[in-house]
C-alpha cells in the first residue's frame, strides 16, 4: 500500500501542474482575444467611411512654422479645401450625437489637423439637432507646433452650417426649411436663421469682420448667404463661401414669369400708336429695364457706393450637373471683362457680383454632383465664371435699395 501511495503522489502533482498550465494558457488566450477584439474595434472605427483619413483630402498640408513665411491660407485651393472640411465636421457633429459617439467621435478629426477648436455648437431648439458650429483658431495647439502667430489669411473664427441630413432625428426640420426656401426663396422665418445670425454677429463683434468667415453647404449655404447679406446691409462685410447653394424656388419662377410678361408688355406697348410724350416715356422705361441692376447704385448713390459694394463679394461653388444649384450659372447677358484678373471680380458699374466657381465634369449623378466631398478632391478643376449671374444679381439686389429715411429729432 505504501508503494502505491508513493507512486500516485507524483501523478497527482503532474495533473495539478497541467491544470494550472491549462488555466494560464486559457487566460492568455482570453487576453489575446480581448486585445484582438479591441484592435478590431479600433480598426473598424478607423475604417469608418466618414473618418478623416479615409474620405478626407489627401494632399492638404497641416499648418507649420513655414506658414509664418508663406501662408497656405493665401492659396484659394487650400482655403476652399479647409473650409469644406469644416462643414463636413458639422455634419459629423450631428451624426456623432445621433449615434452616441463621444471618445470615438469623428467630427474633431476634421478641424484638429488645421489647428482649430470647437467653441460653439448651434442647436435647433425644436429637435436638439446640431445644424452649425463656430470654430476658432487654437493658439495653444499652434504654439505646440512652433506656430507663434496665426498664418496670414487664416480666419480667427469660422461659422459653418450644414445642409439637409436625411436621418430620422433631424429630417423633419431640415425638409421644413428646404420647403420654406422652395416656396419663398427666404429662410428668415426659421429658428436656424436667427441662431446663425446671432452667432455671426457675435464673432464679428469679437474678432472683427475681417477676421471672420461664414460658410455652408446646400441648405446651409442658403442660410450662410442670407445671414451674410443681412450683415452686409449693416455695413459688416464677412468673407462668405457657399458650396452647392440652393437656386430653385417657386418664388424665383414666378419672378421670371413676371419679368418675361413685363418685357412682352413693353414690346407691345412700344408697337401701339402713342403721343410723343408717351413714346419718350416708353423709351426711357426700356432703357431703365435693359440697364437692370447696373444703374441701381450709380443712380441712387454714385460711384462711392459702387466702391463700397466690393467689400462683400461672396464665393459660390456650383456644379453644372447639380440641379439644385446649377441655375446660378445662368448669365444676365453681360460679359465681365476684368483684364484677365479672375480673382478680383467685383461689381461693375454698380452691378452685383460674386466669385462664381463652376465645376463641370460632364454628366454626373446627383448625389455626386451635390456632394461636399468633391470640393476637396485631388482632381478638382474649377472655372471662374466670366459672366454676371442673373440669380446672384437678384438675390443681392436688396443690398442696394434706398436706405430707410432717418427721423430728424424734434
């Protein structure tokens, strides 16, 4: 019996050792599986279609000390690319909110590389959705990269506004504003208009209008145009960039019908026999009609006002295949000859003007032609429109109306 017990003891100890080794092995396998799972999650996050390194610009240069000598912001292509990225960040702010992303949020990656920070989010009080944001130059982040001063041309603050987001939490309010513009060609009655206008006034007052930029895409471009115009009426001129701005509305269609009907009536009226006085008035009316917006400012204010108009010239980026914004390319019949200097297009003889950049790649699908991603693509080729846009002239016309009479104190 004693011999058998001596032989069984080593067997038991071996079995216990094997159990321990097996437990250690299982623990290692479990830890390895956990690490693999975490790596898979990180890889999944990094491979998100809206991640900056996946769908963002490829050749954009982050700010560095060289910008103190030759600022990248002076390059119109760089400026357009960065501003488009800022607008994409607003779309992602709302998607991050809807999908409860916090630590793995996608939006910050679209402004951090350019040394900007989020200072304010604009939230629709009706559905709590984020429709805009104010981004400010991040001085502390810049100093970490030995950028002691803000590069020339880089705005201190940028107000960016997103367009329609076809997601259930926000689609109702987005479509509501789309229909508002379609019906009235105005967004003034919207809660978002009020919020965007207050935010733009605030940063313009804080930093100065020369250091502020407002930009938007699609519906957001409609808001950006109208709040920029509202400040321009007050003599506050803010750099404005509009990507795929809406150009189709029932109000515009009725105006076109009215203009055509008025033109036909004038032609018929001139063909009818009339006295010399009536004929003279008719000829004068035709001259005024054909002159259009050209003579508005010079007639009311003179050359000084014409010079003032050059202080606010919005930048519009449109695609010919995008039926939402393509009507901005319709000319008013007057060619602009600016001595070949396409970057300094301003009002001619008091006429409203804007920098209209047109992309034409032939026939494209709507989602591609209306998308924001096209404006930072590597193969982007833009043409500055050499004709005055009839729609731009109409939308900016209210800037040049007579000022309201001031009451004299008794």
